C-alpha cells in the first residue's frame, strides 16, 4: 500500500526535528516510521505533520512532533528497555516509544482515549504495548522497575511513586510547574542517587491524580 504521508513525515523530521537539534538516529527513524495522522481526527489529518499540538478527545492534546522527539531522545533508549508512559492520550508518543524499546507500559485515566489508542496500536500491529486505565501518578508497581519513565502531562512535582519505580540506573522525563507553564525536568537515578536537570519551557495538559492536580 502506498503511504501518501511518507514525504510529509520525512519533511517533518528534516525541517522540524533534526534541524532543531535532535540527533539520535533511532529517534529520527521512529519519527519517520510512526504515522501521526492515524492518531488524530480525520478532519485534522492535513495538519498531522505540522509542528504544533492538535486537539484530541477529552479536552486533551497530541504533542507537537518536536516535543515528542525531544522527550524521547532524553530517555536514551537503546532497545532492551521496559518503559513506563504516564498519559497514553492519542497513543502517538506510546507508538514512537514502542519502536525504540522492548516493552511499553502506558497508563491513561480517560477510557475514551484508551479505547481509541488501543485500536490504533492494533491497526499498526504494535504489539509490544500494554495499556490500562488507572491513576498514572501511582505508576504501575506490579510491572516495575522501569528503565525509563515518561510523563506526558504537567504536574506540580514528580510523583514519588514514579521515582520509586524507576530502575537504577534509570531516566525519567516530565514537565513540572504550574497549570499554565512547565519546564521539562530530567531525573537520572544512578547508584541510589537522583540527579535533576531542568530543561526547556513547555506547556502540557494537567497531570490529574493522587500525586498531581485534583480533577
């Protein structure tokens, strides 16, 4: 079957992602491979590969491609990892991760989003994804520890259960701040110690849950 969006994805990678400093070739290859248009409403598909977020169901958004690539690159995945994602959303970030690691565990709080994301994963035969409905701020303790954790919603702090469920060594990336503006925060666990780096300013939907904002 001819992929009529292939050239759009290649242009997205070259002009929006590589040009802005994302250099991990595995991440770039995954961004070329995963069809972002599958994860959005058909009425918005002409905008699927433009460099901005788009609305999805439940008042949520699908992140702009550059941010997806940036957060993914920060995890430094090499292929063998177990990855925890908090906030399945459309499933696009989940799908990108699935091309780069052994298994993705993804937690979503909205059943409508989870149902649609699972349909997309099945349609693409992305079978190394396990997703469930739960409070993402509590993580997924029975599948821990995770080599990498990514949180795709902004919260006031990194939830302590996620730090506990991060492997040693391990890397966690999350937007942290108030409900209007956050900064990406990268936590690295190594030999029992946590190092924190504060990176670019971003704006994400709210992280709702016991260790996030209240609904």
